[in-house]
C-alpha cells in the first residue's frame, strides 16, 4: 500500500534553529492491519502520520502509494489523494459545528463524489455505535460520541487508509478502549495507522508497532501469528463469549494432566474483565484457572519479546502498481458551502452589522453615482413624455455644426423644411404631420398691436405669445381631430383670414389691442377671446389679415402660474426653477399649436405665390455691400434667394421695381433686392443711400448650405441693379446666378419652419421619435417642453458624468475594502475549519467556495438594502427636483442596468474580498491550518 524511502523532514523553530523531525526513514505498510506508531513527544510520530496523509510535505526522499510516487505532488493532488484514499481521525475530533452528526458524515461522501445516501450513513453510524445520533448537533455529544462520529466520517467513503492521531488522548479509559476496539475491527480489511503515546494500548491492539526516537525508527516489530490481541477477546463491556473462547484456545497453557494452572495475558485487564474470563472458564471447562493480570508495565515489555518479533517485510502485502492509483478530485456541494459560509455570520455580529451598514452606504452612493453616470436621454425623455402626457410631436430641421464650445455645447442652426421632410416624418412614424408655413422665423411679431406691452412684463419674466410661429392649414374637421374646438367666431376662410388660439389671446387680454391702422391708434380693452374676433393684424411678409375666430386647445397653463410672480430677489433654486420653467414654456409656445395661426389652404397658396411665383432657395445666406475700400456699407444677416429667367421678369410680374439709371444691359451677376432686405439690413455709415449709389458698391452674397453631410460655404460677387417693393428680405437672381447658388442651397419648397403631428400612445413609437432626435446624424429635432429640459439636463449630465463615475469608483473600492477586511478576519477565525476541510479531502477551490458563499451572502444583504436606499434616495432627488425646480421629468432613474451594476459590484467585490485571503490560507499546509499557525 505505502512505501516510504529515505524520508527527511526538517522544521525551523522560532529561534531559527533547524530540527530534524524525520531523518532517513524507510518504512513499508501493507494493505491492512493495525499499526501503532509510538514514541516520546518530539520523536516525529505525528510528523510521520501527517506526511503519510499529505497534510504536510516531506523535504526529500519519496513516498509511494499504490506504486505512485508523491514526490512531485502539488497541494491539489495531495487533496485528491486524501479525498480518495485517506480517512483522518483526530484527537480533538475536528467536526464542523454548523453541521449535524449526519451532515458531518455526509460531507465526506459528497466530497468524494458519492451520493449522500441515508441508508449508507445509517449503516456506518450503526457500525460505530451512534445510530441514534444523526440529527444531533456535535456540541450536544460526549467526547466518545464525537470521536465515533469522526471515525464514521473517516470510513464512510470506504478509504484504504485510516490515520488516527492520538484518538484516545482526550478520552477516559473505557471510552478509549471502545474507540480502539472500533478501529481494530476496521483494520481487518484496510490499513489503520494509529499514533499514540500509550504503549499499553499499542501492545494490546497492534498488529505492528513502530517506535520512533529523534526522527528515526528504532523499533519495528509485528505480532507473531496466532497470538491474539485483547480486542480479539473482549469486544465490549458485556463480553463476547465466542471471542473469549477463540482467544483462550490460542493463549491457554496446559499442564501434563490437562489442568490449566495459569494463563498469562500480555496486556492490561481490569478486575471486572479478569473475573468474567475466570467465570467463563469455570463454567465451560470446570477447571481451576489462575488469571495473571499484568499491572506492571515492565512485565509487559519483557513479555512483548515473546509476542512480537522484528517485522519481516517479506510478509507485508504491498500493492505496487501505479496503475492502481486513481485519485478523485473533490467537489464541495453548493448547499454545504452556503451552510458553512452562513454559519460564520453568527459570530462577531456587531462587526458584521457595522460592515454591512458601511457597505450599504457605499453601495447606495455607488448606485446613485452609477445612475447619474448612466443617464440616458432617450430613456428619460420617453418615460417623461409618457408620464407628462405630451400630446403633440413637433419636429424641426437643423444644421448641426461639429464645432463645440468646451466640449459641452454643440452649435446648430435652424433650416426650413419642405414636403420631402414632411413625407419622411409621415412614412417613418405612420401618422400625419402638418407643416407650419412661415417666410422668416421669429418675424411674425404681434408687439406693435399691444396697447400697453409693459403689462406683459409685470411678472418675473414675460410669458405671453408675442410672436406667431407660423401658419397651419386646417379646417373644422382637422381641428376636431386634434381635440380642438372653436370658442369664438368662425373658422378661417379665404386668403386673408386667420384663427388664433386662446393662449395667444391672453397677450391681448393682458396688454390690450392697438389698432395701428387708425389715425389716432385706437386702443381696445380685451376682456375675453371673443373681443379679438374681427380685429386685424398686418404681419411682415403677409400683409393685413382678419382674426375670424379663436380656437380652444384645452391646454392647462396653470403649471406656469409661478412665472407670473413679481418677486425679483429669488434665491438660486428659485432662479434655476424659473429658468427651466421659462425655457420649457418657450419651447411649448414656439413649437406647438399654441402660437400658430390657423388658416385656409388658399391662404398658404397665396402667400407662396407672392414670392414672385418662382423657385425659392433657402434663407441661409447673408447679403453685404462694400465700398471701394472694402468697408461694409450695409448688409443683412439673412435673405431669401429668388430665381427668375431674367430680371425683366420682375417687372412683368407687376411689381414696382426701380432700376438704376445706368443699368444698361443685364449682366450675369446682376441682382434686384427687395425693400424688405434694405429695411432689415444694418447700416455702417450713410443710411440714405440712393439706388444709384447702391449700384456703385461691390455686393456679395455669402452663406452656407448642406450637401449630404458636408457643410459648404459660398461667396458670389454681385451688382445691385434695382429695388423691388416687397417686405421680405429678397435677393432676386437670374437663372445663371441661381445655378451657381442652387448647388449650395436647399430644395425650393422649403417653406415650413417645423412640422407638427400627434404624439403616439405607444412608448415604443415615442422612443423612435426620441431616437431620431438624439441621432447625431439626423437633421431632425423633436421639440416640446420635455425635450427642452432633457437637452439642457443632458449638457449638465455630460459635465457631471465623469465626476460621478469617479465617485462611484471610490465608493465601490471603499465597499470592497470593507468586505475584504471582514472576510479576511473571518478566514483567519476559521483557519482551523479550513484545515479540517482540507484534511478530509477538500481542495482550495472548495475552501474558496465556502468563503465566497459567505461573502456573497453578505454582499446580497448589502445589495438588497443598498437597492432600497438607492431607490429612496433617487426618489428623493427627483421629488426635490420636481418641487424645487418644477421639472416634469425624472432626471435620475433607477434603471435595470443600475440594479445590475450594484449587484455586479456587490458580487464582484465579494469575490475579490475573499479571493486574496483564501488564496493565502489555501496555500498553507493543511496541518498548519489545523494547528492555527
């Protein structure tokens, strides 16, 4: 079974002195039998047992098990060797206190890969005399019972080798003999090695005795064949007559006349045992027998020479084929790992609570930081739109400039939209969109019609509709489909009627109406929406229109009542709240139906035809005139470019055109400008320039447009040859100039400033709209009060993201250190249990699983509590933002990825926390862990 060759083991003492625990030991052990290893303290007997069991590693020499050399075995291979072939019985039992008796025994089976069968466990327990203790806790047992449990744990996996280290050292005499009797029985079919300091027990039970001194074998004797041991004769306190009879047949001394005069038993008998033997002989044989009980140890030793002889290795049966050696790697069941790990939570409860509390705080701040850092505008916007009930979906078109300012702000310019854009939106989202028609953005001012505009500024900030955002074709059925109704007047008809919303009328109710067409400028008090019906407005680029009716949109504006406050000494939070609320209101008014004028289809067609009836290019162009020295004389920041076949077509259209006196023949780069362009232009010197003077200036058209995804800039030198009467800032070009400019300009039907449709009910459809808005390659932006706040907060979150990422990492590391400290202390506290697990066959992986289970249990407790507190904290922040800033959105959300983040950090932290201390303890020799070194 086992062959030891020239084995050496040296230890270094605390005083740095080397001591040879074993020195050149050569031994061979057979497949069965009971072998005692005796010797004084420090002789090396326990070291020998630990080396045979793989709890310690020899320095040199070799040990072969079933012909397999263990010289190059790793710790893991020794673990598997113990798991497969060795059963340990310790002096102090080394049972796992968190397990019942049955569970302690079952653990050895499960590590071996065997099913923890109750029948097998009960069989083994019955064999060692503890059949009724399966459900008892180990701390409820006596010493003898615990030692028998240890024996049961050792033999349940049917090992070939049982190693018992001082198995009777902590037991009384009677219990000790019971334990040795059990081991003796087991030695009938396996090798049992017993380390003991009790010489009497050795000579009473051993088949072979090996004595060590100073790390060397000084005696190796075996019992002569036919000589019985005490355990062969006496099995228990009640006596076993068959065993006694068998023993006497081998040990009786008979006189010539057949009468037994005396019998010498070369072992210690109690008076009770001696009397039982005499009584048995008297009853069976009817003879007078003298039983000589050895009470003097010296007599025993002297007698041992007659019972034991030097061991003949030729008689030791040894399996010496390495093919027979097949070890089984252990695998600790998850339930066992969790049970052992959970048991550690019962100890150091104050420290555990303190650790969990700090970890919860750390994980909570990590969760909040992670939520901020993982802010997704798409998610927040979609949910906020759904929750706030936004009913309209407005899209505008912009030119996004890739240049930024400090990495946070992106510049963009508004572009007009055309029918192709409307078709794209309708096809993408499967719903109708209305284009809001307007010549020039923000030029449909109502200001000149307010009788007292100061009334609009009496509050903290101006809140009313002061500009119309454009014109929308609609009729009674179209308005009804929007959920709108007529509150006063009639629906608009013809080319000069419009209908305002009740929200727009609020401006006139507060400031009054001024009729600028009368000589005196009559002022009217407007008490309600009906008072505005019939009033006229002259709008830039449109002319005079009549208000035919007022449309009730059903919009509840009470949310913005706080903006009417006259307080001017607001604190920062009040200012921030006002800022967001005012911007939200501005977006609502500018990009919804609240500020549009509803008109007939004829109204729109007429206004389009007024653009000289020709193709219209985009307004993304500037107009500048220079004198001969290159100084700007005047210019306009934007203008529409109109194409005609020739400049004479302007006159043919019935327009009042004034030409320069020296115009001569029209040239390719000649242009006609509108009075509106001159009126809206800026002047640097003389404001009263005559046409003839204008024509003498160098004129340049410059601007930018988009081709695909590329932005291009253009500059074209032109000569002003005439002025056409039109309020729009127009530059009328010949077809030749148009062809040059057209390649840089948008489509000619771009007459809408934005498009409005109904907001979908489905979150998925709303998300599609939001995604189009956030797509950096998309020229379309979703415009509403929610998106205004989202866009502004997005800038803030981009600024704060790195800060919160850093905070999250700091809090995560702090929690990791807390867990590491607690688990590290727990590993140290359970060092002995780790050694025991290793001794019965568990590998380092199994030990890691135990403490990982403990760490994960703590981490999961922290995770659950941190998740609750994170949700509460986020709820508080959102509530404060809603109450203090008046936001309609949940700026910080507890997303699923945040939950996964907290869970991941918790479990990852638990893994890292136990990894290093467990690796450190797992690298220790099992015997050092058991001895708590």
